[in-house]
C-alpha cells in the first residue's frame, strides 16, 4: 500500500463525481470530508477548505479558514477569503470571533463599512470577557481605519487611543496600528506641524 494520490483532468474528475453522486449519493459528503482531512494533513490548506465546504462541514471549514486567513490577507488574496466566508452560514461565523475579525478586515478592504462594523461587534462581544486586549485593540484599530475612510478624524483618533490604551506595547502590531490611527486623526485635525 503506497498511499499515492493523483490529480485527474478536470473533465475526468467531474465524470467520477457525477458517477458517485448517481450511484452512492450519500457518500459524496463523506468523501469530501475525507479528502479535506487528507489535504490538510499534507499541507494543501486551500484545497482542504474547498472540500470541507463541499462536504458542508461548516465548522471544519471555518476552523481551516481561521488558520490561513492572515496569510491570505497579507498576500492580498481577499477575494478568496471573502468567497469562502460568504459560503458559510451565519451560524458557522457568528460564534467564531477570530473569523468575524478576519471577515471584517476583508470587508474593510472593500469599504463595506456597515457590514464590517457588524462583524467587529460580534468579535468584540465574544472577547469582552477574559484577557483579550490584543484582540480588542484589533477591533478598535479597524474602527479607526473605518473612521479614516469616512473622513471622521475625531473618531479615528479616539479609536487609535482606545487601541493603544488596551495593549500598552504588549502587542506591538496592534500598538503600532493604534499609533497610526492617532497620527492620522491628528494630521486631519491639523494638529501636526
């Protein structure tokens, strides 16, 4: 047993999928689930997410998305992350504050500020209890960027100040972004000279 795997031509793969769907309709989701597990174990995260979505294993798909979200955002692959998250039902997104935050970052990039704020609120509610200051600072920094996008300098300044007060240099990234929000707010208020 060599445990090799193959990538089939997309037309042949489609023929095989159609045959399984016709002959064993209950097996399709199970096979997608098994494929997702194998692909994750072998480092093919994007394909693992696709198969988890095809299997309608929403919790697994959401968990996998959380593990790759930052990498996708850094590589400016917002569209892929957006498609994946939008294919999830709300019940799979709402209880996951990390996924809500990643989704809000994508929405922020698209200037969908109202929807972004809804997901920031969901993340914030989850993180209010416990020691989650870095995560809460990320929420406030996103709000600062939203305020900047809307031309609301006072709100950008206030959000940056809130973020900085939450982390006090304990989370360098969030502290730095908070300082940027403060700087932008002060600049647009004419306080830099």
